[in-house]
C-alpha cells in the first residue's frame, strides 16, 4: 500500500492531476488509498472522481457520504454512476422523476460534487437515453485501438459524438486495451520485444473529442 501511495504522490509531482476511483475497487480500499495519498493536497490542483452503483435516492446519499469519508474530503469534483452496461429498467431508475439523477443533482447543488457523470463499456440504447437526457456533465467510456465503436469519424456517429453534441466532457478507459493487444502481438512475437503501450495511449489521446485518457495503475 505504501508503494501505491508513493506512486500517486509522484504522479502529482509529475503533473498528473485527474484521479479516478470507486467504492467497488477493493471494497472501498481504492478510495481509502486515494484519501491517504491526497491528504493535504490542495483541491484546486487535482480533479478527483469517484462513483456509485445504480440505486434509489437513499442509496445515492449513503454512497456519497461513505465515499467522502474514505476520501477524507468534504466534496469531490465528479460523481459518476458506475456501470458497464445499463438495462432499460436501470435507465428508468436513473432518469425517472425523483430517481437517482434528481438526488445526484441535489448533492451537486449542495456542493458535495461539482459535476455528475456515468461510466459505461456499452453502446446500447440506454446509453443514448442517458446522454440525450441532458442531465449529465460527463461520460466515461471504453475506447481504444481495438474497441473503436464509440467513435466513427467517417459517419461522425457513436456515443462520443453524441456526448459532444450535448457538450459533455469525455473520459476514456482501457487505452492500452487491457493487455489484449499485447497478447495478440505475442502470438507473432513471443518474446514481446517491443512495448506498444505509449503508442496505444497516443492513439486515444490524439482523438480531438477526448478530454481525459485514464491509465490504470497496472
């Protein structure tokens, strides 16, 4: 754990200022580690994001309170709904009057978070509903050299284009393809004599619609 804390502090020293975590990472340990590593760091120097699972308004409040306690913060920059894929029923729960998004907006109005977003690794109709609702400030999506579905520059279609139409910020996850590309390369170059990580990250960061490229600690 000490090594992880030191790595986060070194990242700040080198100019990295966007940090993303969630209660689901290590059953709260991810947030606790960030809380320790970022203690004493001026909130104006970093952008801190965490998440919460889909639930009712009471769940939203409880999850937020627990996250702030673990992060040792009175407020954060971004709170996101944590999802890989959303069913129509989950989208209903999020978007209905008096539902999850209304409670998240209330927390934002109270100053507990500056922005509201959601994460997804899917491109299904529920995602387009959430984008087009106009209720979210940011979307975090899976986009990389292998998984290019959210961005079709020929047809100018996909969720990245749709989110930009709504003036949402866009963060991407898995830029290094979660090691899939490396495994493919090892089929023809078993000794893995070249590290493609920098090129894979550059592919994502060169996209003009992307605001943040999230690179995992691994």
